[in-house]
C-alpha cells in the first residue's frame, strides 16, 4: 500500500530554490524521487509563515509582499501555489488527511525576522515559539497522524543566537516526545547543510540551491525510511 507524507512549512517546503547556478528543484521533488512509488509526497508550504500561523485557532494567513519567491529563487512545485488568504491548519492540513506521516517544518529565519508589507516584524520570543510548536504538534497528534519535527535549514544572518534559541526549543520538544511512538525526530538540517558559497547555498542564504535541497531530501529520506522500518516490524 502506498504511504502518504505531508510536508507542512514555509518557503523551502513550498519549493523556493536558489536557481542562480542552474536548474533546480525543491526537496519535496527530490524526496519523491528518493522514496519512489511506495510514497506519495505532498507539500503544503506557505512562504513567510511563522509558527503562530499554523495554530488551529490562527487567523487567516496573508503572505507578505515578495513572500512567494526571492530574487534568485523560483518555485518548481505549481501544485503548492498559496491562495491569497487561507487558514493554514484548516485549509492546508485538514483537507490532506489521511496521511501516514506529517512533517512540521518551522522556519527559524521567519520567526527571527520577516518583512510584511515592507515592515520588519519583531522576532518571535523563544518561549512563544516553543509553546506554538508544542501546541501545533499536539493538535496534529490529536488527528491521529504521526508527526516528524526537524531542525530547520541554516540561514546566513547576524542573529544566530536567536536561531540557537529556536533550535533548543525543538530539541526540548524532541525530548518531551521521546517515548511517543507517533512522534519522530526529524533531521538536523541546520547543522548538516553547508552555508559556504557554492556548496548547499549560492547567492540566497535563506533558500538552498539544488544541491542543498537534494542534501535535505537525503536527510529526510533516511529518517523516513528508518521510521517506516519500525512500522513493518
């Protein structure tokens, strides 16, 4: 039987890729290639979103100006086009059930700094971010799915200490669910991908290039296949 994985997240999940060095595709497409016919990989990414936007009681999400692409990036996943206004949990998650595995990808850089209508939003406090993610995970689990939470992609910025705090909150959540059979630790993308120019990133230091997205897909595939093996025991 074909398994379904649902990817929830922001612009990298949406499929924004730094294509300045040549043709590229997002990690969703690479992941589908790696997992093969036994898996159906569905992505629902909302560029620019924060953790608060995925809460079940969140208001309608309106992407900021320029939220769908970057100067050097492009989306190669047309099925992921974001409607102008949606409630992410209600309109993105619920209609895509049932799913065997749901990946919740929280974009640290969006939490730390995000431009909305030309104005920079204040960073999400670390404790608020942690509470948001815990609440989202609980809401997903209540729907009877298995949830995977990774540590987000790295980003080149001068507020690494803020991103450090978000990373620690994810690690705390990993520990909270250590014994939960319906929770899976995702890959540590932040400490695995290389920000050096010409490696996993090129001109855009928020969105990886094709190699970076492929690298991320490999890390996800390892985790997913390891989880699948436990389901077949």
